C-alpha cells in the first residue's frame, strides 16, 4: 500500500489493477493491516478468499443495508462509474479507477442519461429529418 495505492491481481486478465485510496479507505485499510494475523489483509482463515466467501460477505452487507436481492456488486461498479462522470471526472480517470481498458466498456458502466433524455433526442432527430425532407 505504497502512496495510498493498492495493487490487486486479477486472474481473469492476468495482470494487476491499481486502486487509489481516499483518506477514509486508507484509514480503514491501516486498521485491517494492523489487525491481520497472517499474510493477507482480506482473508478467510489466513487464505486468499474464495468466491463463496465473498458471496457470503456480500449477502450480509446486502441484507444489513436492506438492499434488494437483485443488487449485485456490479451494480456498485455501475453506480461508481456513473457518479464519477456526473461529477465531472474525466472519462480516462474513471476508466483507470474502474479498471476498464476500452472506452466502449467504460461507457457501458455509465448511465448519465435517462430515458426521457433519449426520447427527446430521438424526437429532435425525427424533427430535423422531417425538416430536411420537406
């Protein structure tokens, strides 16, 4: 955790992902590191956590927060990306924070427009096309 950055190995893509830590997360990580009993910070009996362990922890978090069962971790990723873009964070930074390699994939995770905006845009396009044909 050098310079408030955590490196996490991603077996799916066979490379490391770097995650910057804000002040609060850095404080929490310091507590976890101080209290750890073995090599790993996030652990299940001093072994790297297995997917089933994460699922159990996620269920506890979801139930404690009274979230619908349909809320899965990827929902948080979508929300994170969307909020960053709405706050004016450059898309390249958002891509770095979320781990996306392509703009296409990053934009799948951002929901900055609502359905009414899309309908208005479609209506505008239809109006312009109709005016061009007249």
